[in-house]
C-alpha cells in the first residue's frame, strides 16, 4: 500500500529531496539578501519583507493541501476527488487573499497595492503544493527534488529581475506572483508526465472518497502551529529584550532555522510510509532517529562554531559564543516536532496538535512575564520545543499502540467466532470457509444472486 522510493532507496530519496529543498531555500535567502543590500532602502525592504511574510502565512494552506493529498494518494483516493479538493482550496485561498489584502494594508502599514501583490501569490502556492503532494504520495522523490529546485528558481528569478530593473516592493511582489504562476505550470507538467508513466504500469483501483476541504483545514492548522512554534520567540524578542540584545538573538535564531529546515527532507521522504497504517509506527521511530542524528551533528557543530561568531561577523555578537549550540538544539527539537506533527496529519490524528498549541501558549506566557535576557529566552524556546516534540511523539505512539491492540483483539475475536461456528457445524477446523446456513440447510453463495458462499481463499463452498 505504501508508496516506494524508486531509485537508490531511502538514502537516494533523501539526497534528491534535500538537494532540491536546499536550492529552493537558498533562492529564498538570495531574494532577501539582494533586496536588503542592493536595491531597496530600509523602509522599502521592511514593506517588502512584511509582504513576503504575509504570503507565507496564507500559504500555510498549500502545506496542508500537500500533506493531505500525499496521504490520499497513498490510500488510493480517486484523483477526481483530489482535483475537486484542490479547486476548492485554491478558490478559498483566493477569496481569503482578496479579503485580507486591505486588512494587511491597515494592520502592517503597507500600501494596498503591496498587500494585494503579496497575497496574490498564495493561490499559486496552493496549486504548487497540490502537485508536490501527488509526487510525494507516489514516492517519486527524484522528480520531486527537481520540482522543488525548479520552483525555487522560477519564483526567484522574476523578483531579482524586477528589483534590478528598479521596481519597488509592489513591483517585486507582482513579479514573484508571475514566477509562482509559471512554477505552478511546471509542476502541473511534471505531475502529468509522472502520471503517464504510471498509467503504463498496473495499479490499484481508486477509492471514491476519503478527502474533503475539512481535511485541508485541519492539516493547515497543524502546519500553522509548527510555524508559530518555530518563530514565536523571535517575534516576541523585541518586546522583552533591548534593541541590541534582540539583534543578537535574531542572529542566533539563524542557527535555529538552519537546524530546523535542514532535515526537512526526512519528513518528506518518510511521509508516505507514515500514512500507511501497516508501517506508520515503525516509520515514525525511524524518521525521528534520522532527525535526531542530524540534530546531534548540527548541535555539536554549532558548539564548535560558536567562538568564530565574533571573529567572522562582529565582536558585538560575542554573547552567542557559548549559546549558539542551544539555538541549534532548539532547531533540532523543532525538526523532531515537525516529523511528529506530519505523522499526525498522515494518520488523520490532527488533534495531536493541541499538545503543541498548549506548549506554545505556555511559552508566550513565560516569555512575557519571566524572560528578560538572551539566555533565558533561548532556554525557554529550547524547553518548549523539547516538551512539545517528546510529548507529541509519545502520545502519537501510544495512540498507535492502542489502535493496534484493538485491531488485534478484533481479529482474535473474529477468528474465535469463526472457529466456534465451524465446531458447532461439525466442520473441520482446517476448512477455510465462512459458515452460515440458509433456511434450506445450504451454505448461501454470496458470489451469485441466488446464494452460495465463497471461502476465505476465494473458492466457493460446497453444499452439505
């Protein structure tokens, strides 16, 4: 049932997806570097950055749709239903973008044109997420890696070109929307190509239902809490720290983001297996083990790199020398939390995100009432990430264990009823047929309109 990687096994799949993700992330960082350093002044860059952030928040629906579509593909949901949910999600996000544009303009003190230009890219991101979800569910990770890289480049080049031509924040964001539209077409072409290859191979009959818009809403909520958990400490840093300390903390938070996003390929590759009930529990433990190993390496590397921060950047950042490892550790725990939450989406157990919501709420309270230094803020973020990740994983594994126990009990009870029925009927226990007599003393044949029974091995039962 679970989608399989095609070439090179798990290691090869991780390599392709990691390469594509890293190129896409590098393109995103390049946009901000180029915009802030060369083409936009401080005020214009602030407006541009707000627009980009707002687009990503509304684009959470794209992440949710990708996750539920990948799960639906693993479970062989009818592609027509997947298409309908994609259209509904895109339409809903389009309406939200129209409604939210004036609200964003007022709340963030940006131009209406800038707000509209930023949010207009969100529906394109939904279409991109849908296509990537299909490839992910099919286990086409080599193609998915190429798609991730291509999307990153296509979304970046128009923005860089617009900034080079002298466009302001709104013009650059419009160029980004155009690039996203082209990227959506490229993803559609990749999915069509992969679909034609798959049609040439024998497949499984599609399931007519199992996916609706509410699934997307639930998955989007899980993705949203993950984004909030990864950024709430930085967002509140200026409220509890001095301007200088907040700047130092922001640099340390880069280590958090690197440790968080670098293992992202693990969740992408393991997700189809997490969606398969037969392998979900084992795959969750394997995925967490891989993420934990990467986290240990990154945390140790950050500890060794800490003394280089004031040398390579500025002496002002000397407080990070002994703390950089803690930021990396927080990112590693957030990566583990991401795997646990992806597992919850894959198993349609999105209620598990309540654990993370509670942890984030507690973190906000602690930050606003207790924290007054870089050390205490970093420690609060690290403790919150650890509690959320460990608790979510343990609760998820416990639910799987209970579910497996119930299934085993049900199977044993069913087998016992079959054995008891065979014994009372005088049949041999070796006879693998369903027992159930008709009023004429015959075994009904359910394979024909008139009666008769088929055995568990597919053979028709004989009459008494």
